[in-house]
């Protein structure tokens, strides 16, 4: 039995739900002897705060491409409140990486095409891709960024977040060009770009799927060689060479940013309860 709700979820409950998702994902990864690591702001939070960055509500992990492919092809959540959205099994899903979501909740994001498939509070899983450093990796990164940006732009829906003129343009463009279909084509081009270099054939990796606007090539060993860490009291894996990686991404990462820059930079407005499971 389901009770419909439309209530904004407070940050502390959002974090609790994310941790439940993480524990379910981690259980499958460990059972199947896959590699993973906390990364981006989640790694920074683990090192600097031993958990979430206080002003950010987010969880990211990375996996080598072979482990990532195994995961999305075989992961079955133990928790009935969890659903996986991924590029191989969701024709409507326009991202090139997986989101593991709480299916009782809704993420109030700005994308069309999810009316009957709302994703809620989520954990992002990004694949680490093989890189051929003898070729123009900067050109490839720029192309990945352009594909990711266009895929998202094609799916934008009118929102109070945007100016009226922009909302009118989005509505007209959607009617004329069928942008949802185009966004999936761009997603597929991005995935082909990501996987064109065999992961096992190179010593270097990068992260093309999330369309970073900057180049970040790291040694494969820096992703695969992990040590035990903790995140909100939960055991986890972090790169052994986390200092090098965090410095590459954030510079002086142990220094707190100014108070006026301590904010969540994600594109969603809020998380809402979709319903409660009533036993």
C-alpha cells in the first residue's frame, strides 16, 4: 500500500537515504569482488570531514569500466526501495553513467522525459575509461563535454529556474525537434567515445561520461589501488594516493572555501517524497 506525499525532505534524511543506497551498492560490489572508490566531493568529504561535506548533499563513486559494466548488467538491489537507472537498460535515461535511486522519492530536476520514471535521491557511479595518451586527449575531452552538454540541453523543460524567454524557447524547440530522441542519440555517441579505448590496454584513465569541462587524466593504479576509509561511520574504499588526486581536482583541499561559496552546485531544486511504503 502506498501513501502519496509531496513533502520536501530535510537534508539529514536525504543523507540517511543516500547511505542506505551506498550500503546496498557496496554489498554487491564486495560480494562480486569489484573495484570501486569514493571520488570527487565524496572523497573530499571522507578525507576532510569523515563524511558528507556539511553544505553538500551528494555521493559519487568511480569504478573501472570493466567492473562498471559488470555492475550495471548484474546488480539487483536487496533493498526494495532502490532502483537503478543506467544507459544500457533505460531508453529514456539521457546520462552516460548510472544513478542508483530511492524509488520512493522524486528529484525536482529540470529534465523532461521522466514523468513516468522519476528518479529520486541518488548515488552516482562514474566509469573510469581507458586513455590513449599518444592521441589528442584534450580534443576528446572537449568533444565529451559538448555531447554531455547538448544531451542535457535537449532534455531541459521549462522551469522557474530559467528566464521566461528561455522557457518559451525550450517549449517551442521541444515541439519542433523532438529533443528527447536527440538527447539519447547524443548519449549513445558519448558512450561510444568513452569506450573506444580498451580499459585493459592502457595505464591511464579519465572520466568522459560525466562530461567534465576540464581534462583529468590519472594513472589507472591511482583508481584501482585503494585503502580502507570511513564515510559517516561506514567502511569504504578510497584511493591510496588520495592526496595527489584531491590536489589535482581541488588544489589546497584541506582549506575550507569562503562562506559565500559553501553551497550545493547541483541542478535540482529539491528532493520530495513520492510515497511511503505502508506495511
